């Protein structure tokens, strides 16, 4: 039996994937050209480089919503990333998109996150206000382009244009401006579905963790319209009456992820047909958002997100982290700035070409929660 070679995989992509999918054989390439691998496509190699990176492993000990040490079963930044990758691949397969590219973007989208979740990001952003601020998407690009040093031939992981573009154009409140990417050009649909899968994943698992923590009230949660107005919702409510608490949480998450994913897939297909998108070039030029919820579901998802913000993310148990997180990050930042000799050799070397504040932020952002805690206790 002959091995399946890279060229065979590329031929299968050409034969099966939709016209608007990103093909490995037509990638815009890498900043530093490399020889092709005989067995793996460029996107498969990107995925593997991401998984083997130190930044990817460190996400295991970085906060998603709840501090990892509060309970072993709460999501971490890594388990969130794995859930995003799983949902993204399902969506990519249904739309006949490139699963390998989708998975690579999903796995890399959060490697630039700070310790202590979004609170840590906000604090570093304040500290860097005179140096352009801090954003985890921009930091993810710095991680894969500069900070990961695994190869003697080039800095960073030298990922393909399409994966790096998926990082730069991940939809957040901050628009990333980077000279490598045209701001007027839409990213691949593979990148867009990762954005949506990210939201689907955290909506689902934050309900699970919120209920499990005792912060969210089950009866109050069930008043939201997302559980109503369709046959499956009625079946869910009937089934919940006979389930134990753990099984109720799991049933809610299954229902929610399936509802949102199926809705987005159906609506995205409608938009592709309506806009006559039959090629990647055409998709890149369409200004409208293609991957989205249906008009019927979108307000129900918005209501859910507001509920989670008001009842979970703004709860005193979580906002109470802010004071200590601010103390830890600010103490480390100012101590390193005062004593640059405390920086590891890799970062000390970067001081020759980079702004001091940026290098210190690079070091702190790469820390796990527990490592930042240990250094704080050492240097406070």
C-alpha cells in the first residue's frame, strides 16, 4: 500500500473542497520560503508547529474565566482552544472548507493571551498606553512571528499567510493594522468560522462552568428566549425535569452548541448562495459578513451574552480577581523595568531592537498564572 503524499492530499482538496475554500496548493506562502514536505500540506505543517510550540502548551495554565486552581474541571485557555477547534472543524467539513487551515487558525488564535484572562490583557494595555497598547491578537502574531524560537533558519514559526491573516483579522474590539495584510480584503471563510466557533464555544462552556460554580442560577437562566420558540427547545425543557444537575448542564451545553452551530451553517450557506460566492477571490471582496447567525437567532444569542456578562463575568467572585491581578502584573512590570537584568537572556537580547515596555510585556504575557504568581511573591 502506497503512502498518501502531500500531492495526493492537494489533489483531493481540488476535487472535493468548495470553490471558495482556501487550497493548500494555492497558499500565498511563508515570509521565509521553505521546501515543501513530501507528506504534509503547508496548513498541516502549520497546525503541527502550533501544537508543538511552548506558547500553546502554556495555555493549559492560563485563565479562561475561572482561575484554573479553583477547580480542576473549569475550562482553561487550552481546553477552550480545543473546543473551538472541534466546533470549527465540524463547520469547515459541512461547508466543504479546508479543515487543516481551520484547525490551525483555531489552535493558534489565543496563544497571545496573558495570564489571568482578559483582566490581564486590560492591565497590560493600560501599562503600554504610550507604546501602542496591548491586544492579544497582535500578541499572537508576535508569538508566531518572533517570540517562538524553534528553528535556526528563521525567527518564529514561519506560518503561512493564511494562518497569520486569520490571527490578524480575528474579530475583536480592536482592529489590527499590519503591513502584511490588506485591511480592505476579507480573510478566508476558514478564519471567519473560527471567529464564530470561538463565541459558540465560550457561550456554551461558560454556562457549564457558571452553573457548576454556583454563580449562575438555573431557573433564571431558563427564562432566556434561547431555550424557547422551537420544538427542540420544548423537548429540552421536558427532558431537564428528569435529569440530575450535572446532566442538566451537559444537556444545556449540547443543545446550545448544536443550535448555534446549525443556525450559523444554514445562514452562511444562504449568504454564499445569495451573494453568488463561488471563489476565494470573490469571497475576499464581499464587504458583508457572510458567516453569521440567522436574523431569528441573533437577538436570542445577544440576550444570552448580555445575561452572561451581567450575571457571570461581572460577578464579584470574578471581578474580585482584578485587584490582585493588577497588583501582580504592575509589580512585575515595574520591577523588570527598574532592573532589566532580571529579564531572561532571550528578552534581554530583544532590548537591542525593541522598545523596553514591549519586551517586558512580551515576557509577562507569555507567563502562566502560577508562574506570574511565583515571580510576584519573589519580587514584591
